[in-house]
C-alpha cells in the first residue's frame, strides 16, 4: 500500500510539472504573438526576455513563500495567484497596449517562477537520487509540449486558447494544494542513488551554475534567431518543431539515465558543440531550416540537462527549495542579460563578432564541464574507484605482512598462526582446529610471537601489528 501511494505521488508530480511546462510555454507563445501587434520583431524579443526575467524573481521568492505554507495559507495564496493569472491572461489576449501586455506578462511570470520553485522542490523530494530522474523530467517536458501543440492546433479561436490556459492553471493549483512536506531528499531511504557529489556540494553547485549560464548564452542566441524570424513573419515556422522539441526531451531523458547518468555531461557537451557550430553557420548565411532543426533538437536536451542537474544537486543541499529550480532560473536570467546584445549581434552585419563570442563561450563551457565532471561521479565510476582502492589496500597488506615477517623472523608455522589471528576472532580451541594443531602447540606459537614482538597477549599482539610500520 505504501509503495502504491508513493508511485501515485510520483505520477502526480510528473503530471503537475507537465502542466506547468505547458502553461509556461503556452503563455510565452501567446505573449509573443500578442506583443507582435504592438511592437516590431526586435521589441518582441526584448519583451520576451523581460518576462523571463520576471520568472527569475518568482523562483527566488519561493523559499520565502514556503514559510507561509506552515501557517496554513498556502492554498489560499495558490488560488489567489490563479485568479490574478486568469485576469492577466485575458488582458494579454485583448492586446490592450504595450505597457499593459508587459505588466500583465511580468505578473504572470513572477507567479510562474514561484509555482516552478514549488514543483521542482517536490520533484527533488521524490526523484533527487532516483535512477529515473532524467526520464521523469523528459516525460513531463514532452507532455507539456504535446499539450501546447494540441492547444495551438485543435483550438482555432484565440479566446479559447486563453481559456484552456486558465483552466489548466486551475488544475495545476489544485494538484499543488496536495503537495505535503517531504523529508529532505538527501536522507530519503527509498531513493536509488545513481550519482554522488565528491567534496562540498556547494562548490559543485557553483560550477554547474556557471556551466548552465554559459550554455544558456549559446541557446539564447539560437532562440532569439528563431524568434526574430517568426516575429518578422518572413518564414512560417508552424507548430511541427514543437514535436521535435518534445521528441528531443524524451530522447535526452532516456540517454541521460544510461548507467546512472554516467554519460550525461559528455552527451550535453556534444550537443552544445553542435549548437555552437549552428550559430556560426546561420550567421555566415547558412540555411535557416538547418538552424531551426538543430535548435529544437538541442534545446530539449539542454532543458532536461539543467533541470535534472539542479534537481539532483538539491538532494545534497541545506536549502533544496532554492537549488531545485535554479537551473530554470539561471536559464531565464541569461535570456534577460543577453537579450538585447544577442539581438544586436544577430541584426549586425559583423559576423566575426558573433562567431568569436560563440567560440569563446564554448571554450569556457569546456572548462566548466570538465570541472563539473570531476565533482560528480556515477555508481559505475564509484565502483571502479572502490575496486581500485581495494586492490591497493590488498597490496599494502601483503607488503606490510612480508615486512613484519622479515623484521621479527617469523617461522612458517608462526606466519600461518599470525594470518589466522588477523582474519578470525574465534576462540583458541577453534583456532587450533582450523590450523590442525593442538591447543598446547598453538599456545607455544603465541608465546613465541609475544616474545619476538615484546607483547603480553593475543590482543596486544594484534594491536601491535596494526600500529606497526615498516619504518619502525
């Protein structure tokens, strides 16, 4: 019964995260489309970066919000936020003005950040050390994208799309009201540990944060290139790339979880290399369709990488509610920071500047990826390391025993007795039987060993051996 409840809880959290992904992406898409009515293409990209920045504020507000959960007002706040969200959605839908759409969008995405922090913390509670963490993130991401695809293609009336987003917001709020307080994920007994942090987890967290920030710069440039073309209307991108994004998220989840996520970092490194080359190719006049396909395939890998990485890391932190959603927050923060700069570089005729910037970013990513890989070890690597340590210990024990025999001139029979004493805690009668000698003979050998080592008893002999070094 306990296992069933736990499985139901995990499924509920995956569905809630899928709904959050759907509402986040769907609202961002709606915001871009409505903002295109009141500003130009560059203005849409900059406005998009600002609402993503608002979501970062929400992620950092969530740890403060958690204090009110214990006071019993979490549910009231959730429904109040949902009500404000619905009002803001319809203000955006009405295309009231640039300022009106921007204010409504920022309010919505602050709430998104808070809700995202809560959901990612719950995912960390249940999946932080689970061997299927990346798959869970991939499934929830793909489901969210599939819901967005269906919403955009099956519902043709603009107002109805906003209504669907509002309804799913209410469903998500209801599911989140059922989130109880779990144990800190790092001490959960049911978890299946697949990776370990070596050294201080805070250092690993800072390295991963730097890695994700640098990667976000590369992917934000690709994202802005696609958004610019879509906002200009020069190419009808359509909805099919969303299916590529969902497929890449699922594929990333499966690949990342292989051998306890042993190959997750190197897989993401290869994807980042491909994306960096793609940015350069597009800027040098290469085919836009190629860039579009690479962007959607690699973006899914990136999302699963940073969400999985920080949810996993949260299980080792003293403040998991902050770290669990920090990957999403870092990605959105970078979109704000480099939004205007990336648009300027994409619009500029200076291809060299964007090319050099992309290559420098990739070089820095290579460094942080190497440092992060040294801080995170999989069970596979840990077992290999443990086996090597065991081999070294055995060799050291053999060398020490050989040195002890030589130092104290032990006879062959005394060596046998000494080895038996080191590996067994049986009484004298049993030890004599194991050595096929009488008790009297065993006592004679023990006496001889005590005399040679200047000890008084069997226990004293063993203590002397363990303290003894060849340099003594």
